C-alpha cells in the first residue's frame, strides 16, 4: 500500500485550474521530485498532501487514511508525521536558532526543557550546525538558514519531509550541501522525501523518481534516467532549460522583408 495517494485531485482558484485530475502514488521511503514550470501546481499539490488545501474534486490518502475530509484536530495529528522545508526557510527572526528548532517540540509535545535542548542539539548536529544555538537568524548565511529550517523540519521525527524549492537562492556549492542533506536524511532517518524544484541538477541527484506537472496534469513519471532520455518536447525543453516559440514570442528579429513599413 502506498504511503501517500492522490486520487483524481482537482483544484481551481476562480477560473484558474491549477490541478486537473492528478493521481499519484508515493511509496514509503521513496524520494520523489516534482518538476514543472512556475504556476504548474507543484506547491499547490504539496499543500494538498499535508492538508493545507482541500481538493475541489478527488481524494487525498495518507497511510491508509483519507485525510481531505478530516477536521482540524485530525489534521493536526497527521501533520506531526510531516516536516516542511519552506522555500525561504521561514525562520522566526526574533527567535534564536535553538528556539526556532525547538518550536515544534514546544508546541506539540510536553517534553521537559532539558530533553528539548538535547533534541535540538541532535538535529542541529545532523545538519552540521551544532553550536549555533544562541545565534539569531540575521547572523546566518542563506545556506545556514536553510539548514536550521531543515533541523526544525525534522525535530518531531517525521515520516515524510516536504521540500519546497530547497536550493532556491543558493550558490551551486551551498545548493549541493542541501542536496547531500536530503540524501543523508533519507538514508539515516528512512524518511519519504517529496521535493519540488526547478533545479534539474538537484532533481537528478536526489530523486528515485521524477514527475512533471504541466497545465495541471502529470505528463511524465519515471526514473531520473528515463526523464533525461525523454523525447517529449515539453519535458525535454524543461530539462535542458530551452525556451520554446511561445516563450520567445516577440523576442526574435522580424523576418527579412518586414523591416519598417515595407518600403525600400
């Protein structure tokens, strides 16, 4: 049985159809990467998986339980199985690193302060930042902020980690540190990883499986090797980073003979 399942999920905002009959199974321990152009529905799909949005049509299942019909109390319980790394980290600027990482433990458990500090130290050590507990987010680099946010995401020992554009805003070296951490957490914590990204180098490195959303539909589902070899034009252009005629409309030089008003 799949750990996570979307069954014919559709979602629209006004006239804009964002998801259009999306069905997807995700196995426990799998590392799934979701690619697609901006506005294709990737982040909206993540929010359905964790119950932040409810589908207009279709069903969302987690661990054999339908979650799109749950109330707030049921969803709160389910969400404790999920860690979420937001695109920009979303640290609380007024809290220390220690308090940021401790936040979900304080909110959702009754652990004593000494145990909370020990867990915080363990999670920071996993991302290579033990010793930064008393620093403020403003004292950290962009890459360090992402790593602290990742330590917070794993504070409750989740079964699933959702990564929303985890390498955005980072240089290639710092981005690869995040890639290595995604692989490390999968290996050491046996978590299921769902990664939304535009970074194809990152996608090919961390994925067991890649799916692509286009105009609200899944148009390909395969291994990194299968995606790289795909002859589907939309997939191929995205993987290679090549703009098509639609994206380049109005940017190309006018055809010969059409310069000015046509007079010699």
